[in-house]
């Protein structure tokens, strides 16, 4: 019995220490609100560019961040997050995960996993109205602890008007704007 207990205790200690090393940042919103609107998943699918975020250890130094959502055959969503480490010319990094809808949340709450059976909360706190292409033009994503925040847009370089709208809305949702880290995105290719 003690032969089994020692490795299990060591494994638990290693897991606890690694979890502490990945400790999240400060609480930027002590009272995260419930999502403001329902989310139609079809309008959420596709590629998003990260406009800004609260810096997290798993995203430290990432630039050119994108997230792409698509439907899987099992009814869940595929999530592909990409970034360049350190700068737009840095090493490319990509993580593939899965997401499932939380029942009763009108599509605005998901559980997302990049690490096996472990799922984290992903709440679409607000989003723009679907455009002529049927897709939402922007979304603000958080979770209950108030430690994580992402602002996503469909364009790598959102307009000044949209940037101001996102900042205003983030503040209205109770987030500390001083903790926001704006993400560098590549300039649009010149028109030919």
C-alpha cells in the first residue's frame, strides 16, 4: 500500500507545484457579469484576431494571436489558437483544443479544453450584431474569476471606432483597462 501511496503523493505534489507556476494574473474584475446576449454558434465560427487581453502565463509574449472555431463531427467545437512568440517575426506556435456548450446558457458559455479532460470556462460576455456575412464582428470573452479577458475582432486591424467601442464596453463590464495588453497584429497587405 505504501509503495503506491508514495508515487501518488509525489505526482500530486508535482501537479500542485506546476499549477502554482502557472498561476493566473491579478483579478481585473471582481464581479464578472453574466453574458449580455445569446450567441448563435454559426455566427461565432471562423477566424478571430485578438485585439487585446489580460496577459496570462500560457500566452506570455504572444503576438499576432488568432483563434479559429469550427464544428466537429461529435457536435463539439474545434478551437485552434495561434501566435508568434515574442514578436510578429517570432516562432509560430499553435494549440488545438475542443469546446462544448454549457446547457441553458443560450450559446454564450462554453467549456474549453486544451489539456485532455480539463475544461475551463469561456464566456462570451458581449458581442456585436451579426453583419451581412452572418458573423459577429467582435466579441469580449471572460470567465468567472475575472483574471482572464480577451477582445476578439474579425479584422487584424480594427477601426478606431471599434477599438474605442471595445474599450468602453470592457470598462462597462467592470474590467480594469490598465491590465489590458493590446496585441500586435500584422499590417494588412497592400492593395494591388
